[in-house]
C-alpha cells in the first residue's frame, strides 16, 4: 500500500536524518510505502495544494497557521477541502490529530514575538475541533495527543526527537498494520 504523507515539519522530520523520520520508520515496520511529502514551515493552504497519489493520504498540519496568527478555521477548512478532494479521487484520507506543544516550549527559534500561551490554547482547540470535524465528515483520525508526550519532543518543545519519531512510527504502524 502507498500512503502519501502531507504536512509541515512534523511530517518532514525537522532536525532528524531522513532515515529516522516517522515515515521511513513506519515503512520499515509495516512494509507499506509512507511517502514523506512534508515541508518545513508549510501553511495549511500549501499543504492542501500539494499533489498526492497512492492508495491513502495521511495529513497533519496547522501549527504554522496558528503561529502566523491565523484563525483556527483556516487550517480546519484547508484540511476539510484536502480530505474531500482525496475522497473524490478515490484516495482514503486520514487526519493526524497533532500532539500538543510541550509546557517547556522554547520560543527562541520563532521569528518575531509569539504569545506561546495563546498559541498553545489555539492549538489545543484546533485539535479538539479537528476531531469533531473529521467525525462529521467521515474522515478517519489518528489521535497523537496521548501518544506523543513532552519527552518525545526536541529542544524546542514542538518538533519530534528521535524517540518521538519512533513513537509516531509505532502509532502509524498500529493504524496501518503490515
């Protein structure tokens, strides 16, 4: 099976070698091909415009929109449109419900002033609303909020560390067994 994986740096694997991303590890665990089409810094409209192919689509994103001050309705609508497009093309979509920002997040890597508490609250609301939206739309979800913990995040409290990529790959492998 071929699963195209669209998203931002959480899919791309910011900070880790390509062979250690969750997509590469999930491919090894399952024998399926998880095609990593993540793009560092991608906004939801960029993710939604990215081409995809294969049997299924996994999509996860939205944090960059929230960091940029966009209302959570923007990534929600982008993801909805992408999932509808996939379904219309006969590709089964699955939405990743993103892990949350660590309580110890380091804002130093962000450009410009960031109210991290506001971002954290918006991101949590986005995840909650994404679950509801996907249920309403009949889109499968892989909820990572209880699977990916602060110990699975890198120095910045947002991106996955090596243990986080392994944990994510395990969750994906359970969702798409061999």
